[in-house]
């Protein structure tokens, strides 16, 4: 579930079908409290998922929604923001594994 101020949106088993452009934003994550890193992600994505009724749907997302969806899909795949950070960002923050 994602809520970026427009109310909760439910995405069950989401898959990214297409990615376009690049955007760098500073991200934080409740899984890594107090750590904020600049992460490069796609500016626009197309996602296929099921809604809470189990119906298939597709959505094109841009900007913040696209960024949030990519982070949440990363979580489903066991990837945290520290896994996406550049080596320089990790050195600067002293969070190398």
C-alpha cells in the first residue's frame, strides 16, 4: 500500500513493465532509521499489479509516485536503499557493508 497524499493505493504483486528517464531524490526508509541517501531511479514507470479485489490493472506513474513504487517494489525483492546507494554515497555516510 502506498499513500503519497491522495489516499491509500493498493498494489498486490506489482511488477515494473517499463522504465523511462532518470531522477535522483534523497530517500529515507523505516527499515534504516536516520539514514537518508540520494538514490537514482526511473522518472516514469509502468506497473502491472492486482487491486484489493484481485483484479489486474496497469498504471503509468511519474515523479514521486514512481519513486515510491520503485522503493516499495525493491522491498518486496529484499532490496533496501543502502543497496541502491553509490559507493561514494556509502563512503560519505560510512554505511559500507
